[in-house]
């Protein structure tokens, strides 16, 4: 298991910064009320079949990215106030940077993931009787997801194979 200073990665270490919130460092760019975040990178893969109906080679297609975030209603209101038209749909493209921090030590060695050019294309609210917190999950629709190593590599293949 990967650890930071002998502490396992956990939800309490996740830090989210966004260009929506005016990311100037410190807590101004932090989305501290998010209750969940997910991201995924997939590459289409199909077997190419030959004689005898057996797979002979692999064929690769497009790379797709998906991500989502769960936000409480108060954070949704704050984001709407930053939107030119007062809706989440009007926020336009924004970056979301996911990193880990460890309050137990100043020596942090961890990965940073950038969800590039996210776009919210839905809005709404979910509430039901006896809810103590109103949250909603939003698809982020990122153009790309990468870490600094993949970004600085000369080829996209580094993101998948760890080499140029």
C-alpha cells in the first residue's frame, strides 16, 4: 500500500483546487466542501480476430476521460454567484487540480492530478425527507486528465506505458 509518511492515502488528505474559485493559492482556490470526487481514463481496446476465430492482435482506439464531483448545495450557490449568467452551466471551462496533503508532516511526496478543461453541462438539486446535507453529483466532462509526468513527456504513450 502506498503511504505518505507512513500514513495511507485517505479522503482527509485530498485537496481540490479549481480555477473557478480564483485559485491564487492558500484556501481561496480550495473546494473544501466537496464530498466525493472520481476520475477515470479509458482507452478503447478490441481484439482483431484471424483464422479459426482466435484473437491475433490488439487494436487500440480513442482515449476517453470521465470525472465527477459531489458538491453540497451551499458550494453550488457559491459557484453560481461566480457564473456570468448565475447558473452552473455558465461557468465555462475550468481546471480542477487534485492533490494530497498530510497534516502530520511537512515532507509531502505525492501525486498531483489535473482534470483539464472541465465543463458542467447540468444543474439541479436533490433533496428528500430527513436529509441532513443536500449534495448532488455532477459530471465534470474533462478534456484530459494527467499528472505532471504525463504532461511533460514528449509523447502521450507515457501516460499509459511509463516511457517515451
